[in-house]
């Protein structure tokens, strides 16, 4: 087994960034807890990792799954109070005191946010993300597209006003059309 | 002819994310020259990507908390040494645990302990030694304004906390303060007996899911003459520190745990 196959410390900054990107103001999960718990779980389940496969993808997948589980658990514990955590909030319900990017990010679902961050911050390929999350590439693309469109609608709504063709509705309908997406595979 | 292939939504994203072949990239570039609305959209997407980097890259370059570094090193060690050596490491940690009075039943448990040690016990002992020896200003807000103190600390820790009443044991509350702990806020309450012997209770958030095995288990740690008794309840970790014999401090810890 080659030593450089598992340089965990090297992936730690990226994992921490992903944790902070996943947890927003509305999420009842602390990013520091998420990182620590992910590492503890990785130690406990290390025998499940296949040597020779991508350790980084393994760690990020573990964090992603853990995050989704923690969200569900938190939603159960609060019996309905935060039950909408996996669903996007509208910009109107966002807390005051956050900047426009925070507010815009809050409008994304956990799945959309996760994929957007893996693509944008971690630079993973669509194919990598699809196999990590065990979903079709088309689903990755439609979630990514919707996430970006949603952020753009919130952040640039003033600039883009009066530009119906540039607005989201028509475009996101087009992206959820699978025949359109299969082109690139 | 490649020109006949329509540019899809996926192409536009792949172009933005640098996931297109050079040939296909040229095609998209030409398309964007002819479609200013798509071009504007992609520029706005690019600006959003940059803002996300600006927002979150600081996390990646900020210092990693000690507990996480340790966990990552353990993971790396487990990976480097393989499964057989992993058992050896666990055994070594267990032996180390026996020698130092720590319980290290497994690799994971020792990880948990090192987390509590680094983030709760040691900061609590340090804060104790700094503030109990301060004659002029041992607390930030004194016990006369207890309601204000509790409100302030609860607000900053983002959870409801209490200052236990230890008068039955001869210790009266002097007051308390807010303290920065490792990656969290902590609250310190200070108590004093009639002889001026001081004891502190240190409270901070610890993880919601971790330390299941430590739930409500009272553990002890000795450090340079100071004795620390600590436990966890829900998402909070508690540490009682004092320069006292174990029995007395144990009474204080049990009483505090009952009330918090």
C-alpha cells in the first residue's frame, strides 16, 4: 500500500470548507461538529474503504451522507418546527442581518447546495459527483442548473428585471428535460 | 459538422466549470458571442462562483482545530499501517489509558477522550487558574446581577444554561464570565467557600452526536495540582475544577450535574 494514497491531512481543509458551505444559518448543525463527526466515522469505518480508490471522494461522500442524516435527525427531534430544513426557504423568511449571498443560499435545498458546492468549490467533475451520490449525471446537472438559476434570480433580480427570456422559468424547464441533458454524456 | 450540434444547458455549465473539451469549448464561445443573454447569464454564474470562493475559501486556509488534526492523524495512521497494525495501535492506546487513568476502550473512544481533553478539560483548567487567582476582578458580572449574567451567557452560548446553587455545600456563587474556548464560546461560573477557596464550573457546547458513551458519566482528570471532573449532558459539556480533594470536588460535581 502506497503511503501517499491516504494523506488525510491534505484533504482536511477541503472537508472543512465543504462543511461550512453545507451548513447555513438555518441549519441546526454546527460545521465544526460535522467535520469532527465525519472524521470519527471515517476512523470507525476505515476498513470499508477500498485501497486504490479515491480517498477524497470517500471522505466527501461520508460527510455528505452524514449531513443529510443529521438534518433528518434534527427535523425529527424538533417534531415539525424545523421540518422544512431539507426544503428551501423563501428569501422573505430569511433572518435579517445576513448578506444577500446568505439569503440567496438559503433558498436552495440541501441537495442543490451540496452539488453546487462540490462543483464550484471542490472542482469535482459531474461524473464524479454522480457516482459519489449514486444518482444519474442528468440529475446532477438539473440540480446544479436549478441551484445556479435560483441564486441568480435572487442576487440579480433587479438587474435582470424586464428580461423575461433571461428569467428562470423557461430555462429551468428546459434543463429538467432529460433529452436535452443526455447530449453530453 | 460540429456547428450543427446545438449548445445545451449542460454545455454552458460545463463551459463555466472547465469541463469541456477544447473543441467543444470553442463552439460554446462562438455560441455565446451570438447569444448575449446566455453570455450575461454565464457571466453572472461566474461571479456567483467567485463569491462562493471568497466566502468559503477562508475556511480552507484557517487553522484546523486541534481535535480535528488529531482525528485526521489517527485516520492517516490507521490507513498507513493497515488493519493489523490498527489493532496494535488500539492496544497501545488502551495501555496508555490504563497508565494515565484514562479509559481508552477502543480507538474511537480514545478519540472522544482526546476531544474532551483538548476542548473541555484543559481549557477549563487553564481558565480556572487564570481567573481564580485574580484578586481584583475574578468575574465579569457578579452574583448580585445573576439574572443578567445568566441571560447574557445563555445568549452567547445560544442555549439555556444555569448556575447551580452550591450553598448546601458551603460554596456561594461569586459570578461568572464569557470565555473564548477552542472554536467555541464557554461560560465560567466561580464559587467560593468561607475560607476563600475557589471552584469553577466551565460550560460549553460539545457535539450533539458524539460521546454517546460518555453521556452522564462523571470522569476525572488531574493536571498540575488541579482536579477536573467533567461530564456531558445533551449538547453541553461541563467541567468542575478545583484544588480540592477528590471527595469534596466530587460532591460539588454531583450537585452541579443534578441542577444543570
